[in-house]
């Protein structure tokens, strides 16, 4: 009980200092009295209720022997907000019920007793906007191909915010890294912001190596976390309590969404997700059983104001792979070769493949960038090549064929075959130049004759042509075909079928 009258009397009438008055919050009371121009003695018509209303106009001034019980669900809900403490909530409670309030110690003890009676999951304290729990549902949903009638299964991704239990769910074709990261992006857009921390299960798409103390994250998952400025704290192996919110969210999605759709036939993933989104709205607006309100209301009150804003651009999936640079200073991705600086031959690098760009990193430094190509071939940056190799870039298929034609038609035929056999003409430049440079050692007629033999016998290796020239096989006379005379079919020694009857 606040003894306002005694505080004013001892201060104004007796002239005692604040330290000598053994009543709490003395300084605030006297400061408030000064603001209200209240002095001592008080007017005779002022009773205790009138005095209390002067200091606390919105308070309950009715005396009562029974203490006012706080609304513990509201207290629990308020404690989820950042910066709020029991001390502050108790002070607000005492201001509202100055004559019927518990002491701070009783307030804390009664709250602890109430908390013990709640569900086990209620004991975990989740701050607003702090954690997003992520998992996949165990059962799958069937999607029928309209063209072939084949049935394909879809995985159900579930994400739950810790403070409000606000839930997101969607169907994807798999739990692979592109679908895993894409679901995260769409979940952030659904919530309209990002939490402080992600708490996923130890799925291989997110965690390369599960560990209780230092899990190893997938590079793509690390890149997404860096893009959205969130931390990733995977649940400890064999510790289901670490992701209890996700487990509960998955169970609700299975019961209130997947179970309701079990008799429906879906012919596309988009159709399935449209139905999931409609039922998801119902789930988030479904009232709590033991708490006031629903997930939607709690989200708007707790998590939504505490979420960090989304970045200007959404995360684009990037396939990250480690590779060792080949001796030809090229890396292959999706059947296309991309060059890197030649001094990185033999080094292990990271290749980042996006929708539009191929980027190569060595020791966390970008060393090459190429426009991504979606067909087999080779992309070579001239600056990546050694000086002697750069000279080859001055050649074109037309220039090579003109030189070959000047030596002889069989040489041209052999060079054309080389250019056509390779997936990309540049891959045949070196062997063509090797053949044409033989003209410095051998006369044009000998080189042409050697190519004629090679063309006839389908010999398309440079060493085969060299072997013909070194063995002087091209100098041997061309063997004329042997003419065989046909023997007569009618002869006196030949008996017909009649002789065998």
C-alpha cells in the first residue's frame, strides 16, 4: 500500500530528508506532488481515495482485502518482447492496482507457479523475432502428371516463428539444395522480414556435417544466411527439444492441412501450393486452446514488429562447387568449359554458378567471371592464356582451311574432318596447326599424299600422318586393283541337279 499522506506529512511538516523516511519511491512521490502543487496540510475534504486519484488518476483506489491477480497469459506474452523484464511489468501492475497488488517477490513466485502448470513447450522462452524453426514433414503429397498420368511425390517444407508460432508451409519437388534455399526465400517473403536466427534440422542440404558443438554448414546455405544477415544454429543431433517448435508445427500442418487434402487430386505443384496457402491462413487464425488469441494476432503483436527488413533483392540460388583447375586452365560446368588465369593450374578453386554468371574464387578472391552458357563448348578469356597460347587465338577455322587448301585438297579434307570432330572448333586448332607446320619439313606433295592415305584409312591423329611420312609410305606406288576373270559357269565337269536324283 502506498502511504501518500504519511510521505507528504513527514517531508513537508516534519522536514525529514528522503533518506530518513522509510517509505519506497519517496523521490518520485515528492516530485509528483510538486508538479501537482500539493503541499501540507492537505485540504480537509480530501480523503485517501481523493489523494490517490490525484497521483494515479487511472488507478483502482477501492480498498480490498483480496489481491488483484495479474493476467498471467498477458505477462507471459509481454515477456517475449525485447527489453521487457518482470520488474517493469510488476511496476506497471502496482500502478494499476496500488491497493490490491502483490509484492515483487510474490509476483515472481506466482508467475513461476503458473508457468509450471502450462504445457511443457511453454517453458521455453522465445524472444520476438529471434528464431525461425525449420523442418520437412514426414509424409508427402501426390501430384499427377496431366500428360502421362504418372504420380510424383512432393515434399512439404514447414517454418515456424518461435514467439508467435506463426507458421509457413509449401510443397516442393524435393529436399535438394535449390528447393531448400528457395523455400527459405519464400518463407521470408511470407513473414515480411527475417529473424535473428535460423534453427534447421540437420538436413544434408543445409548441414554438410552434423556436430553438437560446431556443425559444418553447406556453402550455399552460408551464402543465403550472409545475404539476409541471419545466423544459422542447427539443432543438435538427437536433441528433439532443440526444434520442438518445428516438430509441433509439422504436426499441425500434417493434421490441419495435409489430412484435409488427402482425398484431393492435384495435377500441378502450383495447384497444390494454392490449396496449402488457403488452409495455412485458417491454421494461423485458429484460436489457441490454452492461450488467448491466435497465431496471426500474436505474429502481428510480437514477431512482425521485431523482424528485420528484407534486403532490396531476393537471394538468387547459386550452385557452389569445389574443383581443381585442369592443365588446360579450364573448368567444366554443365558441359561447358570456362577459363581461369593460367597460373592457377592445379589449384583447388570454388566455382559459383548462378542463373546468369559463372564466378571462380581462389583463396576467397574472385579470379574469373564469365557469362553462363547453357550449351556444350568452351569460353576462353584471352587474358587467362599463356603468351604462347594466346597466339592461337589469332587463328580462325577459315584461316586454317585456306592454308590447308594452299598445300593440297587432301590436306584440306583432313583439316575439315578435325574441325568437325571436335565439340568446339578451337579444340582442334592445335592439331591442325601441328599438321600444317609439317609443310616446313616435307614438300607439299608428300604432305598431301600422306593426308590422302590418312583420309582413306580414317586416321585422324597427327602421329599417324607423321608415321606415314617418316616411313616414306607416301612414296610407294599406288597398287592397281587386280582384275579377276570370271570362269565359265557351264563346263563338262560340272554336273547339274539332275545328276543327284
